[in-house]
């Protein structure tokens, strides 16, 4: 009998219901590839946007009418069960974590990845469920705070959306960088986000950060819930507004802010960095995990068979941290 893998396909753009369970032949790793038995994978806001084909201007890259790469999921953790003859970084039996990148297909039982991709050996102290989300909130937040905003010790940083997958990581990363950290969240999550290290909580159900007197060197809008124009008044004279959600207004603000004034709107996709750079970032993040200054936050863990429900919960906007399927 031919060995098979279980996965989830996306044949058309739309709501979580477009996800469809599929069974496919188990792939044989190529010369530089490893075959991974996936133990846990992430369900992220970015995955949901790709499933829905949003933003529309991204469809020339994703596929105009339907996804070119029609499998779901990017972040994963598991074990290597087979390797190609030229593989040198990994061996059969290694526990690994990383991301599938534009290949997708992490919400599955197995996946083949090139050993030169964003793939790392998993520390024993990091559970598969925690490792599966390291390439979403932690890696993206590290990239935007350190590489894009270039946060420095002593600066004031505001995290918009402090209780989400990026926000929970960003609060911890900014705090570890020596920043004074403020974060927005709901009343329900105030104590939780403060426990992650936020020095100042702005309850968005009671206060609007744009009307408050404080100014910040960096505003990290993790969800794209504000705009540079709205946030600009709350930036210091050389402040930076950074956001991982690329929109046409953000593109316009980036261009305008380069031409006028000293405050900047900035964006640079983490996924466009080389695998070597992203693996170097993960080395720093793993050191933080070991030092106890970063801990992935999990909201809910679903069976892989319940991926549709996991996507629905992820899109409610009320999750704390990350959603995972196993």
C-alpha cells in the first residue's frame, strides 16, 4: 500500500469553509530535502489572509482566481523521518521546527522541506506546540522591532494589539531590548499583557491612544488597526510607525514620510529576508527562550482534523497569543 499524508487544500479563496481535507502520496525527499513528520503547526492571521486572498493586490503573487500553492499552513514542528543523500544539517530522528514559506502545506501530517530553508533543530525544552509558532509572532515581531524599527535600550515602544500572536511576542521582545513598553488590549487581557512585561496598559475599551499625551519612539501596529496618519501625532520627532499588514495606504504613507518630515512609516516583509538571516534571528529568539525572557503564548490547541474551527477561532479577534493544530 502506498504511504500517504493528510493535508488541507484551498481550491478557491474564501471563508474557513473553503478548507478541504485531502490525502496525497507521501513524498520522497529530494537530494537536499528532509521529510518531516509534523507534530504541531500554527494557524495564523497571515494564513487566514492567504486563504481569503487578501489583500487583493497580493493576488498576482498568490494566484489571481485561486491559490497557486493550494495547501494550508506555514509554521510547523516535528521530526525528520527521511533525508536526501546531500543533506548535511539534519539526520533522521532530529526534532526540528521552522516554516514552509511560500510552499505552504504545514497544516498536514508530513512535509518535505529543503535543508537550506528556515528550518532549525528544536531544543528539548521547547514543546512542539510552542516551537510551531516561533516563526509567526516571535520571528515577525523580532524582525519588525530590531531590523525595521531598530529599537534601542531606553526607547519608548507602543504595541498596538498586545494580546495577539504578534503582540504577546512583541511585548516580551521590546522589554528584553531594554524599552519602556506600552501596549493596547481589552480590559479582559490587561493583567495578562502586564504579566508579559508591559509597563503601561492602554485599555482600548476605555482609552484611545491617539488622545493621550504620551509619545513613542516606535509604534508597532501588529494588526493594522491604525494608520500612520492617525498614529503620527503620538510619535517622537524621529519616531517610527511599523506594521506587518501591508496595505495601499501604508505604501502611500511610506513614500510620503520619506519626502516630508522625520517621522517614518516603515514596512519590510520578514518573509523576503534570506533563510540565513531568518535562522540567525531564530538563534537570538531561542537564546531568549532559554534565558526566560521569551515564552510563546498558546491560546487554543485543536486536532488537525478541526482546522476549519481553528481558522474560525483565529478570525474572531479575541484570541490570546497563538492557535495550534496537532
